[in-house]
């Protein structure tokens, strides 16, 4: 799960990552959840150590 804003996702992302911007998680989660497989583990990421979006998305 790419927690960065949609514009950054469009510029480049990890292959296979789904976009779910941390700021809009509550609005778009159900739409994105339908595209998750049942692997059991979800990895969130953003821009690095100084970015909290992935932590916030993981807690969400």
C-alpha cells in the first residue's frame, strides 16, 4: 500500500503496490480493499523515515 498522495504514486511506485493515500484512507479504503488479495500481510510505505503516512495507514 502506497500511502503517498496520488500524484506521487503516478510518478512512480513499487511494482504491484496499490495507492491508498494516507490522508484519504477513510474515503477510499472500501474501493481499495476489494483489490487486496488474501495473502494476509500488507506492507505500507511512503517517502522514508521522516514520513508518517505509512504508519498512519497501517494503524488505520
